[in-house]
C-alpha cells in the first residue's frame, strides 16, 4: 500500500513538465506528442517537397536534363509515399493529439503510452524507406529505390520490383501499425473521455471528422497491410495472387489496393473539413450553418467511400455493370460534399467576416478544393475517364484536393491554433507572404496541368512531347515558387516556437468558441485534469 | 488490492514505446534481409549477406522483453489501484477496435478468395466476354474450384473438409465453451474451476495447432498442395496460416493470463487482461468457422 501512496504523491508532484531529451523521447503528454508529430510531418513535407523539385527540374524542359528515367520514377514514387504517409497523415494525427483532448475536455489521450508508440514507429519506418533513396542516389552500384509509383501495381512491384521493394513492404507495415494505433487512440478518447455534458452532437466538427477518419483508418490500413503482404509472398514464396498463370490476377491487386486507397483519400481530407468548419464560424462570427447535416454528410462520405474504389480502374477492363455501379456511387459522393461546401458558404452569408490568416487559408481551401472536387466529378464519368486516365489531368485533380485541399487545411489549422500552442501571435508579415505566394504559385503549379492532361500528356514520364513545353516551364516555375514559399512557414513557426512575438491572449479570435479557448495560452502542460462541465 | 482511483491516470514518461519502436525496426530490417538472403527470388536481387536471421531473432527477443517490461509497468499500476473504471473502459474499447482491425486484415484475404473464385477463374475459363482471353492465353485451361490445375499446368489435390479440419472445428468450438465456463468461474471468483477450464482451453489450442501442423505436412508430402501450387494453394496457406499464427498468439495470451491467474492478479471486477485474451480467442474462433466454410467446405 505504501508504494501506491508514494506513486500517487509522485504523480501529483510531477505536474510541472519533464525536461531534457526524456520529455520528448519518453513522452506520454498529448501536447508534446502532437508537437512531435507536427514537426515530423513538416520535415517529411520538406523531404517530399525536395523530391517534387527534382521532378519539376527534370520536366522544366523537354528531353532528359538532370536525372535518369529510372531515378525520375523513384522520385514520383517516393514523393507520393512520403507526402501521404509522412506529410499529411502525421500532420492530422498531430493536430488530433493537440486539439481533440482540448476540445472535448479530456486530460490527455486515452492511451498515452500507445500514443507515443504510434509516433516513434514513424521515424524508423521512414528511415527504412528513405534509406533506399539515399542508396539509390549515393550508394555503391546505385540500387534503385521503389520505382513503381506510390500505388505499387503488380507486376511492377512483384516480378519487376527492385530489392528495395521488400524494405518498402515492411516500412508500409510499420506505418500501418502506427496509423492503426493512433486511430484507436482517437476513437477511444472521443468515446470515453468526453467531459460531462459534452454529448456527441455537441462535439466540435474537427472531433467528429477525426472520429470518422479514425474509423476509416482502422478499417482500411489492415487491407493495405494485406496488399503489401501479398506482394511480399508473391515475390518470395511463390504465391500466385497477382499472377494469372497461377490462377490469380494482377487486377486483383488493384481492387485490394483501391479498397484501401479510396477511403485513404478521405482520411486525408475529412480532418481538413473539420478544421474549416471550426475556422469559418469564428471569422464569420456566426454559428456553423447546418451542424447536424455536416455530421451526417461526413458519415455518408465515409460510408460511400467503401463502395467507389473501382473508379480508379475504369480502363483496366471490368464488366459494364461494375463500371456503371462505381460511376453512380462516385457521383453520389458529390451530394454530401456539396452539402459541406454549401454549409460553409451559408455560414459566411451575412456574417461579420474578417480576414485574418486562418480565414484566408480557409477561403482558399473552399474555392480550390471545390475545383479539385469538380475535376473529380469529371473523372468519375466512366467514358470521360477513358480520355483522362493516367494523364496530367488526374495529377491536377488529386493535387488540387491534396495541396490546396488537405494541406491548406493543415496550414489554416496551424495559423488558427499556433497562438494557443506557443502563447505568441504568428508573424503577420511573413504569414501573409506565405499565404499569398502559396496561393499564386499553387495555381500556377497545378492549374495548367489540367490543360496538358486534357491534351494527352501522360503522367509518370520523365519526358514529354514538344507541344507541352511552354506549360511545363510555367508549371515548374510554380513548383519552385510554391516550394520556396514554405520557407516562410518554417520561419513563422520557428519564431513562435522560440516565443518571439506579441503575447497571445487565451482567446485570440473574438468569434471563437470551444473549450480549447478556455485554457491559458500557451496551453499548460496538463489541462482539464478535472473535467469541465459543458452546458 | 487497493481501492481504485477516480482520476484518469496519465502515466509519467515511459521508455518502452521508443524501445519497442527500435524492436519493430530490427524485426523489419532483419526480416527483410533474412527473406532476401534465403529465397530463390532473393538471389536475383543481389543481397549476398547471411545475417538477416540474426537481426530478426534479436528484434524478436528485443520486442518480447520490451513488451514484458511495458506490461509489467501497466500491471503494477493496475494492481496499485491507479486504473479508474474509466481507464478500464479505455482499455476494453481499445482492444475491441484492435480486433476490428484484425478482422479487416483477414477481410483482405477473404476478399481475394471470393474475387478469384467467382470472377478470375471463370474469366480465365472464358466466361462473360472473355472467350478470347481463354483462347489466346491458356486454351486448355478448365475453370473449376478448388483450382487443382493452374493455367500454366501445375497440379495439386484439394483439401477436403471432413477429417482433420472438421475435428479442428470441433476442437475450437469446444475451446470456446470451456473458455466461457472459465470466464464465468472468474466472475464468480471460483478459482479452482477457472484454473481447470482455462487449462483445458489452452490444451485444446495446442492440440489444434498440432493437428494444423499435421495437416500441413500431409498437404506438402502427400497432396502436392503447397504455397506455390497456384492460387488455391496461396489462398489456402495464407488464410489458414495467418489464422494459425493468430491461434498461436491467442494461446500465448491465454498462457500468460493463466500464469497471472495463478499469481492472483484478477478479480471479478478487475480483469481486463483476461477478458481481452478471451475476446481475442473468440475472434480467432469465429474466423476459423468462416474459414472452414469457405476454404475447406464449399
Ligand atoms: Cu477514389
């Protein structure tokens, strides 16, 4: 019994933050782990961005310029993997770590040690993946990194995959374990740790969208694990999953992959929907229009996402009934998505809008994400997709939903909550520079891709026909500009992290609502140890 | 055992998550090198070392030791009364979602089975609009299930359902019943009955695994049913193999819980670890039933 009493006292004594390297490496604190996630994701964002720069340097002019075609393929492959699994997803988990407990009045995440495990798996997983890129660039004999596209279609990844494929398989397994544990933590936190009075239908939408995202993660990351496992056994143990000579089918790979892949794209956008739904009401100074319809729309999008996967495979050969089914299901998704866009606009209608940086990012998100959504609607039409498939039109589409979509959502969140995290206001000048330059360059980068794609420029090639030259030059300029713009974000965040700037009040946005604004800025190490009462 | 706290327990910093990540890293790097250094396909990749298995083994030991210490900490906190009822619910919900993720992992392989069986094999045989596929690729191929002759001409025998597999089904079903009896004994604080019936459950698990190994030996030696005998062999061994791996894990969990029962760790109202292992066992049981019907029987 004495030891127990001692542990109790111990616990109460340690309410100040632990210091030194242990604080970060051994952390069980949702804010510190959130910070780790966000920095990791930023690092991966820069690494993946560098790879994009290599791609754009090569494509600036027709003909071969700086890299060999195989290395170009490795760049497109690893750029995709790093941005998705290292950039966007960990950024969202970091935001969930920081904000979900603060928003629902919980003392921490439900399973704090597992939370830290989810994070620390990631640096090791990416060490494996990125090591293969380093080997390819500088190692003896330059053994290629994964070069089959982030979708690793069989047989490119089975029979023809380089040695690094197997390491890629195991690193994807590790990322999956990390994601699943992170998602379990979010779900349990939301279901079990809400403050008294915080009913489900009172939760901020960021919490709702993350809850549904977590469900998607637990449902589809294991399917991805199954896919990479089959790749591994097809390569080494003679199984015939993706080999027609043995009675399997390479198309089976695509079905399994996209059963994961389509929900995955919603995993990368739903939390941003939640962020925008928090920010727009704050700066429009009006409650969110249609809260419950937002919740139901998110849930419908998530459920429909399990029934649309084969819209990525219209040209692969499928029974007509299958193509029609997947086309109609996909088009159906535009209904709940349209509900969301409508609600954001209706929230702003006759609001007293001000345009602080988080709101600027949110507005850019709404407009540019909608462009990406509309091109998605075009791609959903089976006969049109026959024309667009595997062209730059597809590249334009998914970059519009991912960059000015998902990533602008993350930027909006960073500017919105940075004062709460750091206790100081962000540097307004460099924040504006970051916003405007990102906005201009992201469109210069991705909008012309629609044109070259419609004109037939195929994706994933290191070279192109001469008629695409002018557009590609401008696209590359947009790419370099967008990449450089992100240094402004680095400066803004570093300045806040080193506590330089105007001190932030507890609630820096006068129209903001929610529990996170009831705690001091910066948020103390422990918050809501006694749950608040929510009316 | 002391009274439980009301406060939600947030543990102080712990080294185990980081250390466990190193363990996973060793397993991944060691496992990959081991595979590349020991398979025929691996030889074509030019990985010429012969050390992967050592790193893999080190990683496995590292992981087991880490988890031991991690769970030792957790158990001490639980026995020390630091886990509130609310925390207990967190653990339980976490376990259920983990099992759901396992269900989805199996779903990928079951999905592959249905797709191959209902679509790929008929298509290769010329069904639907695929007459030319059949004609041009493997005109002598006969669509059938189980696929005992692949398009490229490999042959195997199909594993019947009645015999060992049916016996194993009975064994798992009985083990679910004995485990439920043990569960009731735990809730009624009937230590003797708990120990006996949990012991029986563990034995049944081991017997199941023994028969499963027998079946594999029979398949490899007498039937020509191997992992590389075409898609039927692939699906058969991957589904039953992953299931067997889960039975192994479930048995280990039950053994650990058995030792904890002997140490007096559980009470009618503090038994998350035990119930988690029991849920896991029932999950493995249900997967087997599904497997028996669609892999062996139909
Ligand atoms: Cu899709």
